[in-house]
C-alpha cells in the first residue's frame, strides 16, 4: 500500500485512543512490533511521564464499563489481569463492595425478574449470579429476596 508502518509510539497512541490501557497491556500488545533499535520501555516511560498511561484511569474505566453487569470478584480479576497494582485493586474492590448488593439486584431483576419457583430454578439463578462474580452471601440475599430494595442495611 503506500502507508508507512507505525512506530511503537504511534501504535501505543492508537491503542490508547481506543480505550485506556495499563502499562502491562501496552507492553504485551507492542512487544511483537519491536524492531531492532526500538526501546519499548523508553516509549512506555515517556507515555507514562506525559500521563497518557494511568493505572487509576484504567481502573475507573473498567469499573464504569463493567460494574453494572459484574460483581466485585469478577472486576477484581479483570483488574489484576490488566497488571494493575495490588493496592489500587484493593482500593477499587472496597469501593465496589459498597454497591454490590444494589448492582446484584439490578442484574438479577433484568435477567430473571421473579424468584425461582423450584429449588432447581433458584440454584440456576444463583449459579448465574456467582458466575457474574457476585459474592455468595449477596447472591443468596438477592435470589431469596432477603435484600430487597427497602433494606436499611445490616
């Protein structure tokens, strides 16, 4: 074609324009494009110094995109998979736990709408909610109806 190949920095900026990426994600995606004379760490250091790469923004982005559908456990797994710092992941998890019951109720209402009539149906609903990453006690409260929206908290 007539297009020149992108530099590592160009590829990184293209990826960052699509969505927030952690340093580890960028390193993985760009590693296959490193050519002789390229310094991947220097490119990543430069982007991080200019605040193009931000672990906090990555965590916020994942939470904003996925929290309405997933439980805290799944979101923590996703954040760790992105190579984020454990302290940041723990802080984000604490923030998410405060809203987990409400998020679980919303997911359950959207998917099922009514409690299961049989123990098998309730078990199926619990498996679905657990697969979404909601904590076991939250799943039980939601499926059994113990945590209705009028709950004043425990």
